C-alpha cells in the first residue's frame, strides 16, 4: 500500500480528443513540442467541413426542405426568426454557398499569414504571438487564442493598434470572418471597441461574406443543420421535450451598444457586428459582470 496520504484527482482534459498529436521535437528531457490546433477567439468563418467531415454542400437539399418546414409551420422555430432564415435556406444552395465561402476564407487567412509573417528584406519569418482566453481550451481541446504577428518593439511603436492587429481582427476586417465573441472570453474594452468598429465597416461595405444577402454566418449554418435534424425527428414521430426542441440554438445574445440581452431565437435582431453570445449557464454571471439589461 502506498505511503502517499494526499488524494488529488483533477478533472483535466485530453487535448483535442478528435485526433492524436504530432510530435515535433524536444529541447530537453521534459520539454517536448507537439502540434496543437488553435481555435481563434471571437471570430467564426464559414464551414469547409460540417457536420463532422462531410461537405456543407451535401446539406443543400436538407436545408431547402427545412425552408419548406419553416414555411409550413412545422419546424420548432419562432415565426420572426423563420422569416429571417427562410430566403437563405429556400435558395437550395445554402450549403454550397457555405462551402464556397469557407474555402475562400481559408485562402484569405493563408494569404494574410504569409503577408504578415514575412519580414521586409529577409527570408526569415516572424514568429507568432498568442494570447489565450480565461478558459484556455474549448470542449474539443483546442487552444482558444488571439494570434498576431510577433512584431519587434520598435515596429509596434510605429504602428496603430489596427495595423498591429491580431489575425482574428484582420479576418473580420476582410469580411471573411463574422464577429463571434462569447462570454467570458471577451477582448478587453479597447480591443472590443476596435473589433466592433472593424466588423461594422466590413459589414456596411459588404466585404467578404457580407456581399451576398443569402449568407449564413458559420454559427447560423451549424444552427440550421441542427434545426433540420430536430424537425426531422418530430416529423418521424419522436417525442421531444421542450428543451430538446430548442436545443438547436441555446446561446443568448447581447447587443454591445445597448447592453440588452436577447433570447437565443432573437439574436438576429442584433446587427452581426454588435453581437456577444452567452451560454445559458453563464447568463446570471454575465448580467452582473457586464451590467446587462433585458431586451424589453
């Protein structure tokens, strides 16, 4: 029997349980380097693979059917949200558009990385600077972070906050990423102000995904796929609880300009660049911490 008298069994988590990690190198006997995926905070780009590893374009027919169910009053969705979603789904190409935009967003991100990490007059690339969230990992074990080029001090001193912005901000600026801040992993006030202004500019100038009126932000596309699955279960006669019927959309939404909180199915009432999302279990805390108000 062990002589150890202290019992400690931390919950912990397995990094990125979706797959194993690639070993890169070791600098000494207790410092290995491995590859770890990063989920960039406060942004959401269109999906290239969803659900799972399937192509979004495979959802075209399903989402067109969902539009019909919404029109017929079968889908468990509020009428006003249904009216907002209907034309985007009835086109019959909601999934294909999502996939096309996802591929473009990937290209834009890669181009930004190449541009910003290239040192003028040098073949040596800049390293990257990471700032992690208060909650460092998401439910899939991905590191939640803001990622930026690691500029030298003299470079930073000659640049505006926007010029030395994170890749998260730069993607919003291009219009190929929708703002997607989720409490409590929010940027500090000055960064949130810049983030909102940048998102508003991209939206109003119809850059990237905002140039197509049929666009579904990545989180909206995922939401609609879940709504389709929920509605299909109901049509097949499955008995679902009220919680199960509404499980396709659960995050509350806050307007950063008014501090008003909207129920999950009311998020569309807030402009995309003014949205902050809150998980149901965090609403009580967020109301106090952010001094939020009911939507009225």
